[in-house]
């Protein structure tokens, strides 16, 4: 088998590297901390990664760590008598 043919076959097997602008961000794991509010909404404590300007996709794997709202604490962190 000639080298050119073999190289073509190998290139067809390699997955598409994706967008050249966000290629270096592909496959990264990003942890984003959140806190659940009294009304049920989620407030982000860390900023979420931005989408790629070129392709509009988010190449990272984002894991949101949501801290539950604790009804037994006051807004200042002290325990409230129940």
C-alpha cells in the first residue's frame, strides 16, 4: 500500500478537530458553583465559560455544583432558632 493512500485512510478515521478558535478548549472540565435562592432561582458564584465567538458552541464540559438553600440560617450565616 502506498503511503499516500494509507495517509488518506488514517485522516478519514480521525475525528473532526472542530472549530480552530476553540479547539484548545475542547474536552476541558469546568466546575461552576451555584447557590439556590429562596425563590428557586440559581445564582452563579463563579462565571460560566463563554461560548466560542466563531462557532457559537461551548466546547467545555460544564458541571454545575448547586448548593442548596438552607432555611435554618439567616442571611448573615447565623442559625435561626426553630
